[in-house]
C-alpha cells in the first residue's frame, strides 16, 4: 500500500496513510506540530537546562518528527546532553517514508538517539520500565480509526512509564483521551492550538 506524500504549510513533508485514511500530521505543519504540541508542551527546553540526561518515550513514532525535534531543541539548550528515546512503532513502512521527510544528517540523529521497538504498542509498552521517562509523546492515529490505542488500560500503561510530574502530550482533544488520562491519575490540561480550534490533551502525571 503506497501512502500519499503531503507538503504541509510550514514546508515539511508528511504522508496520508491509506490504511487509516488519515494524515500523519495536520496541514498546519509536521515540524511545527512536533515542536509546539509535543516538544514545547512537554517542556523539553526547560528540562534540558536542568539535566545532563533525557529519557523520552515516543509512542507511535510515525515519521519521526517528534523525536527529531526533541533532539534538536534539547541540543540547542545543552549541546552535551545525553538523549535516549524509546520509539514504539507498528509499521515498518515509516522508515522508507522518513527518507522523503528528513535530511540524511537528521536521519543519522534519529538512528543515534532512538531505540526502535517494532510491533504492537500494547505489547511493547510492557517491556519498558515504570517511572523512568522525563516526557512522553503520545501520537497514535485518532480514536475514530485506531480506538485500541486510546483505551483506558493502554493509556494507564503509558502513564505508568512516566516519572511523577512528567508531561504526556497528544494532539487529541477527544473525550476518550481526556477521560483516559484522568483515570490514569493525571492532571489533564489543554495543549497548544497549533492551527486547530482546540488544543489536544496535555497530561501531567501526579
């Protein structure tokens, strides 16, 4: 199945996934969405000022923008910071599409800092250590087309991996997302609008 390439408003490349009938990013911009909805929302620049090591969990890695922007923004603040990203992804095709999205040097950055775990995220999440991540990017396809990754049990498993006080970002403002993170013991906030009418859920583990 060949997915359709999209050039977003900020000039970055995304794709329309034909299986799920959704784009990986909003037309507002793939890079901008990663920066505003995930990296800045999760306070990555602030964290980078105060630590020499960042542990990040990227749930549904997709085309890699969230992880890439995280690496770049952290290194702007602290060039010597050690960054480790656990990236969960179910679709091997994304690695081919990424070559159309990112420069070779950016692909090398992702290879250096990411540990990829390919398979069902509901199973892969159980292999990770609880209370160990400074921030979590939660980026599945929407609850409408991928409801299994928005169920309460899975959201709770994701939240368990975050350190207390850590932020978990997502673009979805759905009731399923709000209720799921609240039930998992998070303070539920509204994230940046980033071209949408409402901001997505920004959860903070209590």
